[in-house]
């Protein structure tokens, strides 16, 4: 008896595995493996979500009109050029499915988000990783990786898991030297955390060029990771393509309501930014004091080099209910990624690391 056979290349994909968050026998858990907002979500977003409980039998607005209008007002964009998705993950998948296929190539930075090569392989395209310099995307390497088969270039800015970013001027050079038939996708999931004056999230490039897309999410700064809602700002023609391939009701009714309310709670956003900034500085200083290499980060996490003992340290932390992220899948097995938590969470990480052998 023969069984159904998936398309060629599907079984070569290593499934994406999210950060851990449970351990038997431990009641106090400190979850710093998934870059979640330690403050939770906006009280206004939670209230809006709960109000939708009586409407769960209704289909959501497939056009997400209220959410797109709120985004357009908040960011001074044209609503018709905004497409919403079940997280920015879904939008990445839709873009790759719409613009790449068997025999094509997708270029991304060496230590870029794992979902980039996964989505490329899912459609039969070849993921091409461009070398980084000091764990930072290199525009010259990205451009050198382009071939006649390249259809898409995906760039996380800031990058996960390294925390590094490309400045506005570098992005401009990258776009100007990129062939116009290649779609440049700037994944700015962590944009709100960046305080650098030379940073931009890509919206200005979308306005200026017909082949640039920028993606954002409500999972990080707004703390709505469990609802899966993200958005992208597109050239009109590209938005039309994505609207043809996305699910008719891809963003749920409660997710849309909560996202609109979250946008309106600027106080919560500023509080989240301040917490990340203060915690990032504290953790970096303390971990460097332990003799560890901490890579510069503008996001809500730090990449820390522990050497050959990285996995042993991760497990030791896990046994105490502290979850951080292993980096082997990103070809950084000597590193761990630590999300910025509350002041109490951050102090607990430092305290536990001080007690681990070799880091006293």
C-alpha cells in the first residue's frame, strides 16, 4: 500500500520549535525564551478582547477595515496599502508563496529568522544565506548573493536573534543597488524598541519604491502574541497580490478588536519600551561583569555567548524555572538568547548565573 507523498523538499524542512515555557515540579516560571512582553498586554486591549466573547459566532471582517484604518491613522499611511495577517509570520508565508516557487531563490542574512528558509523550502525555492560581519547583516554580501534566480530578499531589521540592525543609509543603498524585479521585504517586528536616530522601519522605502514591503507585528511591543495579528505596508500592486492569496478571514474578530485598542494605548507602549531599555542595560552590564560576551542589541532581548557550556547552562536555568532560548538552529550553538523581563526576572537570571559553576 502506498501512502500520500509530500512535495519534494518538504521532508527536508526542520520544523520551527518555539521557546519552552514549562517544567515539571516548578511553580514560579520565568519565561525569557520567546521575546514576549513581560508586562502582558494593554488593559484596553484585554477589555476589547473580552467584549468580543458575545460575538464569537460571527465571522470577522475579512478586510480588517477598522484595524487598517487605525494603523493608517497611527502611522500616517494609506489604508489600502495595508494588509493584515495572523501574525507577521503569515504575511511572510504569503509573500513567499505568491512570489517564489520551484527553482527560484530567496536571499536572507546568515543568522536571520528561521521562518525565512523554512518558507522558501516549503514552496520549492532555495534559501541563500548571505554572510554577516560580527553578527550583523552585510549589504555587500546580501547583494553579492543575488542571482538571476533571486525573487525575494528578506531582511529582519532589527534582526532576531542577534539584536543588530542596519541604519537608514545602509537600507537605502541596499534598495538602490537591488534589481527592481526582486522584492525587498523588511521585517521590522522589533521596530518599537529601537531608539537609534539612524533607524527606520522601512515605511519610507515602501513609499519611495515599488518593490519594498515592510512588516510589523502586535506580538512584541503590544503583548498580543497569543492572538496572532500582524500587518504589512505594501506597494499597491503587491498588496493586491497578497489579498488574492490570503485567507478570507485570516485575522480573528477578537484579535482585530484587541489590536485596535492596543494601538490607542500609547502609555502602555511607552511603559514597555522603557522596561526593555532599562532591563537591557542592566542585563548587559551584569552579564559582562560575569565575563560573558554580550552582543549589542536594540531589541527586547540579548544574545549572549557562553561558549561550549551554553546548552548545559540553559538546562541548569530551566531546572530552576528560568527559560532562555538555545541558538543551535541559528548556527550559534555557543550562544543563548535572553528576553528582557521584569526587573525581578532579570535579577533572577543574573543571580542564578552567578551560582552556576564557572560564572561565579
